[in-house]
């Protein structure tokens, strides 16, 4: 079932990237790791998959997905890291992100949920701890209620 979630998230990522105005690949290289990220409306996740993994589907609930790859190794395998984060809207209100680690086979994903209002823009600040090295991922995204 998680394979279905992962495939759904990858497909949704592709659709969102193609529909986003002039948005490059959502990836940042941070030393020895590549960090892939996306924030999307939870209604895009199939209901059965959401239920299986405790994801609340709602037009005002976003899902944040982070994956970390080791770029020092051929085939860039997934890495387990420490992760925490916060989302701050334009008014300065902060919401802590509570990530869960999802492991399926060789894939590792970090998922967090975020309530929002239509067209609310957030600055996401994600802290990653990898073998004693701290990295900070920052990105902005406007979220839309479906």
C-alpha cells in the first residue's frame, strides 16, 4: 500500500511541477545529500492510502513530503536523517511540523501535515541532521483549497 502512496506522490509531484509557473525541480543539494521536497493538498492523496497512513484528507490540509538521498554513493540511496520543521505564514504565525518517517524497501520519506487557509503562503524551514551535520532547507509555497 505504501508503494501506492509513493507512486501517487511521485505522480502528483510531476503534475504539480508541470502545472507550476516556472518552477524548477524541487530539490536542493546540501553537501553529501540531495533533498527533494513538495507540499501539496491532501485531497490529492487517494482516500484509502490516506486512511492507511493517518493522513487527514481535507481541502485545507496540506501534506509535506521530504526525501533525502546520499549523493556520495552510486544510485543515490535514501538516507535516514533527523528532521524537524516549521511553517511560517506571511503574518508571521508559525506552525510546527511533526514529521513521521515512512520506510518502504529502500525508500525513506518524511511526511508532515499542515492546516491552511485558501491562498495562504508559507515559508517552510526544515532542519535536517545527517551524521552530526545540520542542514537547513528553506522554501516558499502558496497553498490552495480544492
